[in-house]
């Protein structure tokens, strides 16, 4: 089974954070688990641990995880950077490529 994770929040407004929701791929109504401790950084940690336990190859995620981490810079730069690294590893290479376009 393949799982798909998204952050639930109103775009550009990190204060509306409602957690990370994991569904089965192709069925957004089939919620497998939610991470909603009201601390986004803790939720990212819990999500990464969960995805490792089910097999990282079985878990996909939508762009909302990256987008949320970027807008979360307004709240906490360090926490946002840690979120990006948890999801993308050392993402500096990605940022350099994006800046060229």
C-alpha cells in the first residue's frame, strides 16, 4: 500500500496549521493517520519516524510539506530549516538549482 502525506493549513498562513494528514494514494478520504500536536516541528519528526517504520519507499508527500516549511520561516527560521532537512535531506543543492531558473 502506498501512502500520501499533506500538511493541512490555509496557504501563506502558517498560524492556521492543522497537522499532517496521511491518506492512501488515490483516496484522500481514507485517512490512515494524522500528526497534529499543534507543534509543526514535532509533527514533522513524528511523520518522518512513522514513514521510516512503514518504509520510506511506501510514502509520498505533496508539495504542501515543503511549502509549509518555507512559509513557517516567518514563525521560526531554525524550525523551518529543520523541517526541510527532514523531508529533503540537505536541500541546499535544490535551492541552488531553483535559483537558476
